[in-house]
């Protein structure tokens, strides 16, 4: 039997606790249960526990020329996880070098090949000087990588310059699938809402932010046609409201995020991202991937909530991201320097060389045609945003941007990947058509 090493649960724990040799099944049984309130709230929390193992990286070699050691971790048995990333203490420090991992599937013996982890992730986050950025909880981090259900890991970090202090490997278990069935068809009817008595205080608040669009506790906001949409909004140019899986639908643990919501004035632009989590997921796994990203953003990186306002999977399903209401101008943490008066739309996957499919591009167009239409924005037009500071534009500079822009338009980054960026012209024209322009 494998010896499972129990590590800290959550990013705040510093030491590892040794467990006796046991099987994976037994280890899962003895994993500490999450704290939960009584009644229905406790039952909901038990269904979606999730956990984060935070493991310190140690020197593997010594490079005298750089004065910095390779760091990492030799092959190790761990509790089951599905998503991973590397974090460090200073959010303003960057990791210049390479991070590679290989993993072993849960219950298996064969190890994967080495996989690269995207190290340039500082361009995602809250704007400089904001309360979220200066909370004292924020850490530097790589992008997360989805590896699927695993119970073994090995990591190596090779520096091009001295590495930032406090490197740790974060292993995220996103928790069990949401108890509700989430169909992937974009025009599926809304699923039955849970009774208000079944919701925790935080769940009730997140759901109530969408009260004008769906019943309290709904797992999906139902799609409307153009005529129905215009009855709800007397805007001359607006696309039909698409079906959107709510936070309850993808299984968000609302007790994990910071309480309350943060809003900006309007939505003048949409920044399109890729999550850089890899493309080895199924549409049925998409809610788990999102729960993993959510936990990584909050527990590992120290953000108040998931950074993106919306997420889209490879089947074209649209998911609510940061809490506060899908029809509202929620302040995200997605495009450093340009989170004010914008929204962030992240496509699950990596699109540096892989091409996004037509369902994904169409979903971007459907979502932006509706959401930008709520605020009178033309998806095929231009707008001005004031920079909050970044590596392309100085703080305070008014920047002319496409209403639908790629992340790289506001920050020097590869995001959203060459292949997805190349499809944004199609998304713009299609969204404008959906608006009736």
C-alpha cells in the first residue's frame, strides 16, 4: 500500500502531518472534514468539501552562476487532487524560469510525462492599489494546471534568475461534483431551484444577486430569445440572453469567498482570456475545473473570489464567475490595470497552439452580445478605458481598445493564446449581428 502523506489543508497551514501507511480509499475516509454549520448548510458543505495541500519546495541542485538552486519535490504520494500550481510570498515578484510537473493518476502506477506550468500569471489580478490587491493575503503564483484525479506528484523549478522566496506547491482537490445535474446544451431549460431554507447565508446572497433573472437557489439562468430579452431590457441593441450556469450550478462553496460584492460603474469592454489550465478535461468535468480555479484563486493566491466574471468550456457552456450578479457591473480581477468598467471572460483551456472550437467562439459572441448590450456597448466598436497601471500603459493613461479585446491588448502577455486571440474578430462581428447591428 502507498504511504499517503497528509499535508496542510488550506494555504495557511505550514507543517505536514505524517499519516500511517494506508490505502487511498482509507486515506480519503480519514481526511479532516470541513467545518460546517448545522442542518442543510452542513449537508451542502459535506457534499462539496474540497481541500488544498500546500507543500514547500526545497533545493534540488545548485547553480553557482545564478546563485540560485533548482527547487522542487521528488516523486511523492499525496492525497488526491486534480489541479495544481506553484505560489510564492511576494505578489510583485516574478518567477523567471520553468516549472514542470508530472503526476500519477489516482489508483494507478504509470506516471505522466513532464508538463509545463505557465509561469507568467502576474497579469491576472486586482488592479494596483485596490483593497483586494493590498489586503496582505495576495501571493505570487503560476497559472493553475488541471491534471485530473491524481495521488502522486513530482515537480521541478529551474530558474533563469534567482527564484522568489517561499515557493510552495499547491495541490487542489475541487471536491465532489455538484449534486445537481448540469446539462451542457446551451438552451436547456432552467433547473429547479432549491428551497430558500436549503441555502446558507452566503449562498442566499450570491443567488439573490440574480433574483431578477432566476428563482432563488437556481442552478441555471434560462436563455431568452431576442423578443423576450427586449421585454426585460428596453435597449435598442442587445443580444438574446444566453443560458448561464450559476455559481450554485457549478458548486461554488460560498463560505470560501470574501463576504459582500464589489461593483464598478459600467461595462464598456470585455477582455477575453484563456485559463492556461490545459485542454485535458471533458465538458462533464468543467464544473470541477472551475471549482479548482476558484479554490486556487482564493485559498492559494489570496483573492477575494474567483477572478473572472464568466467562464466558458469547450462545449460552449457559459458559467457565472465572480459573485455579484451576471447582469451587473461586478468588479473582477482578470486584467491587471483594466478591471474597472470591464468584464473578464475566460475560456477553459490553453490556446497557444490548440485552436478553440466553434462552440467556444459562438459562446463568447452570445455572452458579449447580451452583457455588453445591457450597458449600450457595441461589440464591434472601440472604447476608452483608463489604465490602473501595468507593463503596457502607465497608470492614468486613457487607452483606446476594442470593445471585445484580448488580455494581451491591455497587458504584455501571451493570454488568451495566439489561436484564441485570432478568433476575436469573428466573435466581435457575430456578437454585433446578435445585437441586431
